[in-house]
C-alpha cells in the first residue's frame, strides 16, 4: 500500500501564500515541505529564528520554492500583527493560515503550577486565537475572498484526556472556534477547518510526551486498530487538500486521521478483540443455550 505517496497534482497550490505557525520542525516542517513542492509560498514562524532559518534554507534547496522564516511568539498579539505585516511585505497577500504551533507536557494536573497551565493555554488557544483574529481582520478589512484557516487539534479535543489537561482544554477551545467561525466568517469567503491527528511521531513532541523508556512501555501503534502510527506525508496530503481549492465546499469540518485510535478506546465492547477466533464457537454456543433455556 502506497500511503506515503504524494496526493495532489503538481502546482496544486501555485499562487497561494501560506503561513504555518510552528513550521520549523516536526509535522509543521513536513507540511511546509509538501506545500512548497505544490508551488505555494510558505512563511514559517516560531520563537526560534535560527531553527526557522535553517529549515527555510534546507526546504528551499530541496523544493525550489520560497520559504520565509518569521520570528513570532504567537502568545503576543503585537508580534502576530508584525508577522502578518512581514508576510504581506514579502508576498503581497496571504491566503491560508495554518495554526499548528502547540505546546504540551504530561503531568498529573494537581502537580501543575498556575503558570504551567497558562503556558499551554496561551500557546495553543490564545496563540490560535491571536493568529485567527489578526488574519481574519485583515481579510475582512481588505474584502478579499477565498481564504482559509486550518487548525491542528487532536482527538482528545472532544473526549478530553487525563494527564494532558491544559492541552485538552485548549484544543477543545480551538475546535469550538473552528466550528463557530466556519459559520460566522463564511460570508467573508473564509473557510475554517481542523485536522485531529492521532499518533504521528516527531522527535520534539515524542521525547517530551514519552520521555525515557516510556516510549518502549507504551507502544502507541498497539492502540491503533490499523496497527501502525501515521506517516507525515499522510497528514501533509490531508492538510494540502483542505487548504486547496479542491476543498472549497469543506467548511467547519474536523477530520480525524488516527487509524481508528480514539474509537478503539471509546467503543464499549472493543475489548472483545482480545478473544481468540477459536473461542467464538464456544461463546456462541453458550449464548444460544442460554437463550433456549
Ligand atoms: N511539568 C510540569 N510543569 C512544567 C513542565 C512539565 N513537564 N514543563 C514546564 N513546566 C512549567 C514550568 O515549571 C513553568 O511554570 P513555573 O513558572 O510555575 O515554574 C511553566 O510550565 C512554563 O515553563 P517554561 O519552560 O518557562 O515555558 P516555555 O514557554 O519556555 O515552554 C513548553 C513551553 C513548556 C510547552 C515547552 O515544552 C515548549 O516550548 N515545547 C515545544 C513545543 C511542544 O511542546 N510541542 C509539542 C506539541 S504536542
């Protein structure tokens, strides 16, 4: 099966300018790479300018595209406005905002300081809000249309999850914002969608979320009905589709890409998977006999 193949046709994003927060590494970098290959101009932002510069240089060389590194802490609205200005100065207009920057750590909630909780809420929820508001205001003021916002959330945005409570709380807010603005800003030609990825290993997040030998103790692939983790290209394919004109009628949607992981945890009888095939004859007989008696 060729799930690592690239999905869209050449130049599918030609003429588009995309801003990806947290685009310097991990999944943000993989999406940036694919958007550049598809002909888009891409601005990547994060707090670490050096990392952004080296990513931009590497990806420009690899793809021949134009990648602009912009330093910005999304928690600060003025810095977000500055980032937008820098992108407009360089590319003239911007078409797509991808709220990808995130922060997360595992911890029992009662061990967190108020500042620790705020730090995650500020990066994930306030950061996505800051970018969405600045870009949305700009697009609405300029009366430009065919714009799109894509938010990276997570499957526990709707189930919640123990031990990552600030992240779950913030992502739930981002999902609510996605669905609310999908309706409110449709009249301005701005689509709002989200992707909820399951396990897609990245060095940064993985080392932080599963430090030491936790990675070996909790083999995340085992939690997935399809028995594997995701490949970055699969996520990049979905993101490219959602921001492209091919998805012009997709608005207010959250697409889960997790191999069925969250549903496996949710279904009441899913644990019956542990029953070996040969035991089902026995069980069926027991159940039928019970009915007869
Ligand atoms: N457990 C408990 N508290 C923690 C913590 C952990 N693992 N890591 C940080 N904190 C607390 C700090 O102690 C501090 O609180 P305090 O001032 O009361 O002591 C607060 O969180 C802020 O920490 P700081 O390191 O100053 O924040 P930062 O803004 O520099 O870092 C993080 C933000 C914590 C999210 C950092 O991990 C980061 O930048 N991560 C990169 C992005 C990321 O996590 N990606 C994965 C996405 S899934």
